[in-house]
C-alpha cells in the first residue's frame, strides 16, 4: 500500500532571525542529506503555508510504502540542529492510504475471497 503523509511544521522566529544564506546552508548541510538518504523509499514535496494559515507555517507531503522508513526519516530530522536547536517545531501529522478502498475491494471481491 502507498501511504500519503502530510507533515505540518512551523519555522520559528529563531529560524527567521538567520540570514537567508545561513538558512540555505543549514538546509543543504542538515536537511537535504536526510531526505536524500531516504529518497529510494520516500518522495517529498514542500509547501509554504504561512500566507494562508495561522496554525503552521509550512507542510510537506510525503509518499511511501514503508512506514518504518518514514519513522526513521522523522527520527533523523529530530537529530538535526533544525529541530534540536529550536528552529522548527513539528505539528500535526495526517496519514492516509492512497486508494485504500480500491485495494480492499480488489482483495475482498467475491472472485478473490476465500471460500
């Protein structure tokens, strides 16, 4: 099964106090390598939301068939200065199964159901 995960987060005033050059360096040094290590199991797209939402500043949409890989990705992110030094606070996580009803119908149709 393919899982879709929406991971909300807020970049803190501490992050915003960094110059854009420092932010880009931190992203390149700490964040991109974490996602690169998991790129064979997780796809990620990133969205800015602060202009549209007061509850969080950004979100990522991840897709994977391996929830263990997702868990390890989050653990690796927590070990980066981005989170450990208070630049980013993780928020709500929403997870779902892509077209789960179709998989259910396929595996539980009368033709495939055990007798």
